[in-house]
C-alpha cells in the first residue's frame, strides 16, 4: 500500500467527521439528573378510586376513541390499547378491592425516547411524552424498550400509528387539565407540577400513615416518572413492576454509545498501523 | 446455456458494447431445473405474494406480532442473525488486508459478495417489518435524527457498511464490465473501505446486541447482561467463520469447475485455518459467558426450563462445536470442520433467537410464535440472497481468476514506491 501516512490521516479525518456526525453527545444530556419539579404530571391516589370509569370515558371522548366496552373486574387484567389510552383495573387485595388506573407514566428520562430512531417519541420540556406522526417510521423499538409496555401499535392498519397517552398535551396549552383529571369525581387523579404533587403525596402519607404504604411509586422508579401513585397495599400487589430499579433507561446504552467515537477514531489508526507493520520486505528501511 | 464453464466468458471482451452485454448477462446461465431451484422458486414466488399481502393488509394480517411482542423473527432472524452470519466479510478482510494473511485472499471476494448481499437482503427485509417504511428516510436525510438511539447508530452503520462492502467488491464488477480505468481507481479504495468497514462492523455487530440493553426487565436474566454488545461481537467472529466454511464447502461443490485447481488444493488449508480461528473466538466467547454467569449469580436458574435451554445453547452449540473445530483442524478433515461450522451456525441462530424472541418475555402465558407467513417470507429472503449470489458468481470473477489485465493493474499498484518526487511524476504520467 502506498502512502500509508496519507491513508491514515485521511481515515482519521473521516473517522473524526463520522464520529462528529454520529457522536452521541446529545444522548448524554438526557441522562443527567435535572430538576423535574416544575414539569407537569399526575398523582393517582388508588385509595380514592371507585372504578367508575369516568376517566376512561372522558379520555375516549377527548382523543376520539370508541367508549370503553368492558368494566373493571377483579381477576381480569385490562390493558391499554390502540383505542384505550387509560384503563382502570379492579384488584383483589388483603384489604378491600382496589381500583387502579393505568396509562403512560411519562418518565423523566423515557426509554421510548432514547430508543426512538427518528425522535418521533419526544419528551416535551413541559413533561408529557408525546408521539409525532410525521417522524415515526414504525420500527416499534419504543414498545420493546418501554418498561411499562405503554406504546401500542396499530397492527391492522397499513398506515399504522403508535398510540398512547400524551397527558392531553394538546389541551394543556389551552390552560385545560387532562381529560381524565377533569372527569374524576373522586379527585383520585390530580394534575399539577411534579414537585407539588410529590409534596401532596408525602403530606397524605404523613397525615394518614395507616392508610398508605410509605412509598410513592414513580418518585424514583426508572429515574423518576411524572405520573405518581399512592397505594394502601404494597405496589406489587397492584401488579406494578417493583423490580425496575431507579436507574434511568438511557443509562443502559450510554456506555455503548460512548464507545462509538472511540472505535471510529482509534480503530482506523490502529489498523492502518497494523497494516504498515506487516508490510512485507520492509526490514531494511528501519 | 450449454457452454462448459471453462469456455464460459467472464467479463466483457474489448470492443463489445456495454448495454447489449449487460442485457445478455441478465439471462439465466446453467440448468434451470436443479433441485435447489425447484424448492426455492415456489418459496420465492409465494414470499413475493405474501409481501404484497403485508403491504395491502398490514402487519397484523401477515405476522403474529402483537402489543406484547413488537419484534419477531423478521428482526430476530433476518436482521440480528443474518448480520452475524455476514460477519465473515469483516473478519476475513481484516486477516487479508490488515494482517496480510495472503492464504485467505482467494476466498475474500466470495465472502465480501456474500456479506454485501446479506446486508442488502436482510436489512432490506427491515422495510417489511417497519410499519411506516415510507418514513425510513427520516433518520437518514436528517430531519429526524434520533441520535440517542442505538437503532439510529445501527441503521447508519448498515448503510455505510453496505457502501464500504460495495466498494470492496466493486473491482470485480469493473472486471466483469471490462472497465479498466475504473477498476484501477476502485482497487485503490479497497484498503480504506476495508478498514472503515471493520470499524463499522465492530460497532453495529455489537450495536445489534446493545439494542436489547433497553429490554432490561423483559429478557431472561440468564441472557440479559450489560455485556451483550461484547458477546455479540465475539460471537459474530465465529458466526462469520462458520458461514464462510459452509459457503465455501457448498461453493466448492456447486461452482467447483470455476475454481482454479491451485485454489482447490489450498482449500483444506484455508478451512483448517478458519476452523482454528473459529475455535479461538468460541473459547473467548465461552469464557466470557461463564464469567457473566458467575457475576450474575443466577446458578439457581440453571435448573429451570429456561436454564436447560441456556445449558443446551452453551454446551451443545458452543462448547461442543468448539471442540469439534479443534479436532477437525487437528486431523485436517473437511467434513468434521463442516459439521462443526453447521452446529455453531445453528448455535448462533439459537442464541440470537433466544435473546430477541425466546427468552424475551419468557414468562408471559401467550408467547409469540411466528406465523407460517413470517417463516415463508424469511425463507424467500434467504433464497433470494442465494439466487443473487449465484447470479453474480456465474458472471463476475469471484471464484474464477481475475482477467490478466486486472492482475497487471494490481501488480503495478503493488510495486514498491520510489521516492516521493517520483510519485508525483508517475501520477502525472498515468493521468
């Protein structure tokens, strides 16, 4: 090979520009813990919920979805779907039966957003995690990544969309609350700034220590979520995943993404050197 | 049709027009009613019909994918396994162009061609799986860069690596078309493309594993580890070697008459060398797997149904073929090496499907099983790739030697360089 040095410089330049192009510097910004207290979120107090499905009906209306066809029923697990962004389940527990609303948790550092190849999944600065139709290519990596299995996909459509709760992001701008919050007759779902909601939740636990488990689900799970839960029984009894840990999901791929610019920069230089070193009949020149 | 391979002309003769030549080359060569064609042609036709169905009725009508299982065998086999199988190209070009192990030079073209086509077909199959393929351009043209996504990295690396592999193979195309000037230019790009391609390969082979790092709570703890990316790279080395051995053994039977007798004799040497390398990679892989197992503290899980699958994978499809490779290389037996390669390739399929499908949400009651349509389309993709490979091999200098004029160019390029000033002069003379 002629002019190894030029080759090397060329490759190094190429690698440097490639790593600038592909370098995941922005990826790391997401993994830095920041103050989320002013983001908006929801507090779901499962001790207050009576399973009336008002939230489900309001959600369907607000999002143009068909009204719910089935009711919460103990022993049967309902899941959110392409035409139901929130569902209420009835769960038998050691105390009385508990009703529990589920929807997107609106993580602070969402797995779906870090997975998304097109930035279609987007964490708005206000807090809600939304999906943008004009960007999504339908790879469904968000579904694979989401620890709560929230994003749903329209498999039967030839123009399929990802469907999930967006915390009524389009209504928030008008000064309105999410539809489910507005509809709840029990104030079981509350809307507000995450910091305030945490204060309310802590106060409720402090005021009624016998009524609640002393834990707010979503405060630290997967790095913190903007939807917070209060419960009278341990959360695993409600079917919540309690083994997710407190590490934000983008952290899992951070180390790997760090290695990309390194390999692209050092790899070509190393191999060009190796090729130079294995040049045949070169002993005399050194 | 009935020309014997020795008189069959590879490449365009001087003075022959380009377009009539290409037209004539598009016609089939060789027998049409071979057992392989009789099996593969209906599968490809059925696959094409099902692809039409997929685009007119949607993914729900053709696949068993659902809200619990967003990725099936089109990802787990076509992409994740297919790309591991295509790893022979980067490992072999590393041996030949970086370490200058000339022994393997004669099989580089076939391997790179196979790798290139594998990427085209298998990552092309992604367009079937993706729900909104008309948006696939988004992460490429830059209006939607999801740069925090491992998938973004993998997609870009697929694209760049396909270009790199095309550059690596392009001298063969230039020889086929008789384009001498172009051949000369293209062959100067080979080493750059190889080195860049190896870096890209290391990153996207591991990237395919890193994709599953985000499925932390969903993959069985015996398979989920933060070392998945490393394990994917190391296993891609012997996956690639195994496919090179299998492909080489089949090619030597099917295309044997094209191959220079000199290379026939070298073939055992090459297989023995590849077998040894595969065994080394498998040892490293096995060692890493054991370390991960020890660190994970999941010994209790070994005596569960999933644990048994894990043990079958590790002992039956890694440890056993590794020993078989060593034994085959020791006694220099092609059939033993081929058996080892087949078993370890099956082991790669098993491993990749374990991570992406089988051990993914292993505990849900209604586990995903691919539909017959998913399987037929997958087979059609594989057969399509083999057809494209055969088409190219029958026309381009892949197994046959390059034409004399091309060798002359290589010789000129390989000549030791005189002093710097003279290079400038020489360049001018060429221009």
